[in-house]
């Protein structure tokens, strides 16, 4: 703030008692924003002045409105371009454009429509090709008159006309914020610049004792710092990961989106004619189309149990093909990673282990409000001696308790690689009812574990659920495409709060 400018405002207040920033701008022929800046600077001095912020609305012409006020309304320009004998629409538009180069096709469309509704012109089809002719000899361009009056500061528009002209983008509402001022308790006409910093020189000389310092605004929020933000999925993922770590699990490496059919299906005792292997359910790769790094001895044991049975099982009794097992695909579940980890555990000498993974999987789904072609799967695996279904139920109760879910129910289900298998239901206290499946679980079949080389008395518990569904529930999304995909509002990522589970 220029000191002289601020003192000029204070002098005016001393003489007149009150002042409006709008009035001062008009009186001194100054830009209103400059006066507002001066008022804000005076307010920073403490209680020198008091000011109330006021808002007022006025209507002004848009650029198109200014053009109409100068050249006439669109309908009037169309009318004036029609010769006595009439003319085609293209010829009329060309004639108007020749005179007014800013006349667009959209303006022409509005002009013809308004001129016909006002009864100024009609379409004549008597000569074959349709042409427009004048229905009246003269017109009165009320639109141009109204806009000219508004441009001079005279607003006589009715609410109906104002709505119509706003819809036609001829006028716009402008909000003006101004201040009404009066002297404050510490009013003075002299402006002394307040110090903002206490310098070493002030302390050494003692001059700080006579200086007036600007008060700290402890309520100021400060400048927002540009930074990254975690997506809601990653916030919920972090909570799930922490729960697994608290329960003593080790995270599995899941950095291979591309998997062979062997690890994704065959190693899990899922037959090669299973519908999940169809291209309608799974994304297969064309380059590289096949995998070659499958353990030969293990593959032979898997082939035998599929084709002829073994380990107490009769198998599926079909001709198992290595060509099918070698096909590369985008993994359909992270259980393929679990199979790799269990095989490595058996090869290295079995020791009890607890693994978990949270990562992306891919399925050729029909996209809708709750399904995408890619999503995240959460999976937990426990391998130890003598585990039973009771152990699985106990672990699930503890796992979901840490999520804030106390009431669970289990329903028998079928999975190719677990037996027994259970679907998990939970009670929703808000809805006061049991809700649909929140996860799937089971004990891996001997036909899957024993070909790996695991001891016969070792059991493996497993369960899984999606990451997207609990995230949608936590953050209130009813359409998964608002959470993941090209339609996501990036600002949502910054605005969503932390994930706090009731654990």
C-alpha cells in the first residue's frame, strides 16, 4: 500500500465518518481493486479502521452481447439479410457473414429460430427448393434496445427477459465485493509502516523498543505445499497390510502380472477344460505366448494327478497337455503366487509359514458399477502341521475382528483347489442384516499340496477378498468406476481423508 494513498482514505474517513470503497473509486476515478487493496492494508494495521465486506450483483453484457448491441440481434440480422423475393438459408447466412465476420453457424441457428417464432419470416416451399421470405415489412429489434440500455447502466429488464438473455449468453451476472468503512478504536490519519521481522540490528541498537510490529495471524492456514496424495485404495491397502504384519505374516513377492497357465491353473488342481480358462474369462498373451521355465519334475507330478489321480484322488481322467499349461496370461488371482511360494517352501525343506499378498489381478469381466477387468485381491495363507477347519475359522474371526467386523457366518462352497471351502458373510449393524459374501476361504487340497513335495501331515489354510469392495464401503462409493479408471476425479485423491478401521 502506498502510504499516501492509505492516508488519503483515512483523511476522507476523518472528514465524512464513513466511506464505501465503490464510492471512493468513483470519486477519485481509481480502479476499485486498488481501493480494496488499500482497505485491506489498513485493516492489517490493527484497529485503525473497521470495515464490513459487502457483495452486490449487477448485470453486464458478454462479448456476444456487446456484438448484438452494436450490430443487432441474431434474428434481426437474419431478417435484414432476406431480399424481397426471399432466399435460401445458405445464401442468407453467407450475406450476414459478409457484413459481420463474427456471425457463426450457432448464431444463425438462433437467428432463424427466433425470427420464425416472432412471426417475422416463414418458409416458402411453393417453388420447389425451400426458401425464407419476410412475413412483415419492418421489425423492432427489442433485444438490441435492451442491451444498449444495459450497457449505459440502465437495467430495465424483467426477470423473464434476464433469464432468456442469460440463456442466450448475451448477458452475465457480475458479483462485486466492496467494503464499507468507518474509524476504529485506534483511528489515526497517519500511517506508520509496521515491522514484520525482528532483526539482529534492532536488538543490538535497542531500536526494537520503539518499533511497532505487525501482529502475527495465528489463524492463517499458510500456503498449501504441493505434494503427492495416496489413493483411497492405497490407504485401505496400508491398513490391511498392517493387520497381516501384526498377525505375524510375511508379504509375498507379487511383481509378476504375467503368469503361465501352469502356475495360475494347473498347479492349483484346476482342470484344463475348466470354464475359467476360456478367453471370455481370462486375458491370454500373444507375445510371448508361452512359458518355458516350468519345473519339469513338478510338472510331471501335476500331470499325473490331473490325468490319472494319486495321493488318494482319482484325478480328472483326461489327457493333460503341456501346450495348455505353457500358455501365458494375465494372472486371474494371486493364488498363483501362493502356489509358487508353497512349492519353494517344500523345495527348501518345509518350515511352518504365514504369507499374505495384496496386488492386482485381471479377469475378462463385463464392466459395470461393481466390476472391472482389473482389481486387487487380498490373500492370506498359513502352512503348518495338523491344521483343521476350526483353525481356519478362528483365524478368520481374528482377521475380521481387526477390521471391525465381529459377527461372521460361513457357508459351504466349492473351489477346485480347496476342500472344504467356505464363503464368508458378515452382519452389518447399520443395515441390521447379514450382507453378501465378503470373502472366500478353504483348506488347499492334497492334490495341490502333495505334488509340490510338502509333507502329508501339512495343511494350508487360505482366504481371500477384494480390496475395492471394502474401499467403496469405507469411502461411500456406489460405482467402482468413480474409484478406479479413466473417469476418476483426481481431486478426489487429494480430498479423501485417512482410512481408519474400527479395530
